C-alpha cells in the first residue's frame, strides 16, 4: 500500500457505507469514554502543557538523552542495539532470533514493528510470527494491516470476525465477542508457553533508570515479556522520556486519551532480565533502538513536534476525515492527523503529498492531543512545502495564480461573481466543478452580490 | 483521610471489573477466599511474602517458595488462583503496584485463572506520583526490580468496542485490604 494512492482509496472508502458506519461507531464510543475520564481531571490542561514541555526537552536534546538511556539500560543488564535505518534494525532482530535457533516468536502490538515490516521480513526468512493482541491476531489472520494505531481491527464487524475465525480456525460460526475472545485465549496460551522469543514495542523508555514501560489491557505483552527466554523490545529513539519520575504524568495522559480508561489493566515497567530480584522473566533482554530518520527530523524547527507523539490515537478518533475514510486509505502505518503530519516528513513527501490536504483544518486534533502537538498547523505548513517543492500540477498552479489575481481587486471579484452567476443560470444544476459536482449540486449564485446590496442600502440611507 | 482513599480505591477497582474486600485482620483472608472460591488447596498458590509480611500461618494454599523453580510454570498454568502481596495501592485509578520479589515471581499474578492481591491499608497512596517517589527512595538507581501495575482483570474491546473480560491474563481480579473502615 502506498500513500500516493490516497485519493483513490479515500474515494472507495467514502462510497462504502458499511465501513463508514463501523468506523463512526467505534470512534464515537472511544471519544465518549475519553470525555468522561478526562473531564474529571481539573488540571488536564496543565498536564498537557507539562507533557509537551517534557517531550520538547527530550527531542531537543535527543542525542544526550539517548546516551543516558543506553547507559542506564546497560546498567540494568539489557543488551542494547542501535539501528540507523529499518534494514539494520530488521537484521539485528533476525540475528538475535537465529542465534537462539527459534522458529516461532510471539509478539505483542507495536507500531514500530509495523513500520519495519518486521513480520514480512521474518516470515520470508522462515520464522513464524504470532500476533497475540486480539485485534492484531484478527488482522493477521485476515492478512491485512491495522487500520488504527490502538484498535487495529476497528474496520471489522463482529460478523466479519466470526466468518474469519470460522474459516481460518475451523470453529463453528459464532459472532459472540466473548466466544471469539475465548478461542483466541485458548489458541494463543499454548503458543506463549512454547515460544522462546517474545517481541514487543515500548511506550516509554526512561533515561535515568533505563525502564521500559509497556501499556496494555489483555496481558499478552506481560506474557511476551515474562515467559520466553529472550525478550526483544523494539523502540524508536523518541520513546525516551527524561525520568522515572515523569512516568506517572504520561500514564495519566495515555490511557485516558487512548481508550478512555483511568489506567489500562496492565502497565509493565521492565528494569532488566531475570536476576535475584526478578525471579522470572527472560534470561536475555535485548533493546533495539531505531533512528529511521528521526534524528534528522528532530532538527527541524517545526516538524520535530511530530516526534512528541505518544501514539494514543485520539486525533484519529476525532478527525472528520479519518471518520469518513478509515485508516487504510492513508496507505501509511500511521493514519489520521498524526499520520498525515509524520508520513511526508519522516518517510517520503512526494509519495505522501496528498495526506496533508486530507484535513478540514478544523483543529479538533490539536485540541485533543495530550501532548499538545499543533497538528493542523503542521498540516498547513506541509501543504506550503509541497507546493514549494513543485509537486502540484500546472493546472492547479495556474488556477491559484488566477484566483489570487481576482481576489486582489474588488472590481474583478464582482465581475467574476457575475460570470459565475451567468454560467450557473445557463447550465443550471449541470454546472460542472471537478471534484465537487459529481457528489453535490453546485450552489445557486444570487444575481445581486452582497456588496451590491450593501451599496444600494447605503444609497437609500438604511 | 485514609478512609477516603480506601473508599475511592474500592470503587475504582469495582468500576474496572474487579472486587475489593476489607478485612479487620489477616485471619480474615481465609474466610474471604473460601467464600469466593471453592478450589482445593493444591489449586491455590500463594506468594511467600503474604505470610511473612502479615506474620500469618495456615493460609489456604501452597506457598510458592516451596515450589522448585523448574516446576513453577507447569504448576501455575494448572493453578486456579494466584495470591500475591503488593507494594502500593493507588486510589486515584484503582491500581495495585507489584514490584518483582524473589518470593513473588510475575507468573504468579499472570498464569492462574484468578489473581487476588493482599494489601495493608497503610499501603494506600493518593496517586502514582507519590508511590513512585517512594520506590525511587527505597531502591538506588540501577537496582529497581521490574514493576507491574494492575488495575483490573485482563480485558479487550477489540471486537466492535464490546468489552470482554479475560483475554490472556486472569479473568478475575480481587483485592483484600487488611485495615479498618
Ligand atoms: S498526535 Fe497527539 S493525539 Fe495524535 S496519536 Fe499522537 S499523541 Fe495522540
């Protein structure tokens, strides 16, 4: 999937009433639950501001925080690997798995592994990857990709899932979520007990104590980080926060914003592999830290803000565009407003040039973001960059020059209004406006413009 | 003050699908467990910390310290109930703080079907900030064991946002607080 096909996929999605109603329902429920638990916190705005400052502090000094985190993690007896790019990260991970001669890995939900296309790489090399988060398990069974960063199977109805389980797992058809969940529990528990390698992402990594924090509800991440002999934690550099003391703040913001919970059922704070104080858990803890263009992005005065994101998904839930087209249309691992900001700046601006335009610039994303990323302004500035780089068609450019020329003179604007009225009158409802009239009627243009009414009112002394 | 925290904690735990009972003394633990669960003694595994911290004997189950590490996983996979102590109760969110401990492996609160936490009322904190500050004082940097925060039973909303309790972890989660109302 590529971001360059956004328009085609968005058009398909908008035409799919069934998909739209599933997305609307799911995002609506998430927003409602979030509202309830956010409104009970009197100093929510202060918390957002503090979190923004801390994220800024970390990203501005990413090199030194990274060094400190690595030192602390090594002190905890973790084995730390740094990877400049995706290919290197994948190779490191593959080598670790090979070294312990494992053929199967259990994995909990992680966006960074989606970014790495890790599953594809491992499977091509003969390693079976088992997604254990229920949503990811569903998406993997269907051979699809997640459509939301915290709710991967948001685009599927329970009937879709019932059919999928019936076909792929050979069980009697049932669309009861309780039964479907029980099937997944039973199938996956065995895999957990057998697997020798567990792979997870990381939500927060604290520089002063080297703690890896993973937030979840199902306990699959707990199993992935407790049962296998080897745990590979994969993170990008911006997961670092300065201190263990900052964790409570982020743990106040993330679950509330993501799933409308005061706290998720489980938060795991890992401080190293098995030891006297940690009587179980993996014997080896590997941390793979990916740069993947982020150090470069961290230097950009404005777009570095995209690295403040804590991946709560709230901006997706509230975005009118996301609600209409769903996650897959974006063609990026990261959909929604943050996806539209980060895909062009971190990956490929030319391919993703339509994404910053997939916004009404209403600003709802900026208002809801727990770390106060100025999302809609970044979208606006990225639009300018895309135009400056000459990615827009010459027809559009000529149109814009013409529009500017008209708007600069009251006389020309009035004249243009008349021309518009004339054509609307002549062509009626069939007046063509590409991209607009295939789905809607061209509005009626009144004969007398607002300004001519003003003029005559003035003359008659009203 | 402490009572206010206790009530808040109790209602938070209940809201997230767990249960919370208060017992005047450690001797009440057996009664509460017996009234809730009808398991044979072999199906209940208890952390070594509970007996030590509360100076109790005759708890209704097997102490994990008596299990050989090699047999532990198999035993806990078969067990019905895992009973742990804890290192803090957070009233604001209804969260239990579990710090890894030689007598309290993570598997004990993870593999059995049910998980019950024993706590003292004095372990109540208003918020996570206060508890974490305390943890940092207790352990010098580089020696903090791993920590698990538990705020309810294992759950998912991945199928049409319908809440289902009991995915990969314990299907039921309860807390017994030794203290007074
Ligand atoms: S940009 Fe903000 S709202 Fe969107 S996912 Fe990231 S943290 Fe959440």
